[in-house]
């Protein structure tokens, strides 16, 4: 089993979730996060004063899938989250050793 963490632009969330639903992904976790990469921050103007916003708002999507679904999930996220501009985000994939559904006690793929 694999855990996919995708950092995307906030306005792409609905589109990504709909596309994931279409390929059979029924569960995920969404978190509002802030950060920066190559994009860095940006300067804004408020009441005549200029200030720097160091951390940009992003969305983190976390999904745990069976290994056979990994490539299709990654491809779906890339195709729907990409704008072609700096700051589109990143996808991280890690191994998941065990999953337990608390309510039923199901484990591993049955618990996804």
C-alpha cells in the first residue's frame, strides 16, 4: 500500500477530487497548508504599505491506495492539478506498512 501526499493550488481542489472520484478513489484527507518552494513568497500592498507574504496558501491531499492504483492516481492528480505555471505543487509517495479500520478492526487493503 502507498500513501500519496499531493500539494496543489487551492482553486484546483474540486477538479482534482472529482477526477479522483471518477477513477474510484472514495476516501481522502484534505488539509489547508502554507509553504513555498521555488515560487517563494510575493509582495502585497495593504493600505499603502507594502509587505511580503512568505508562505503561500496550498492544499494537501492525502490518499492511501493499493499499489496497483498508484500510477493512475498520480497521473490523475498531475493531469487535473497542472496549470503549467510555477507553484503547481508536488506529489510525495511513501510506503504504508499497516492500516487498521478502528470501527471494524479490518486491516490493510480491506481497511482502505
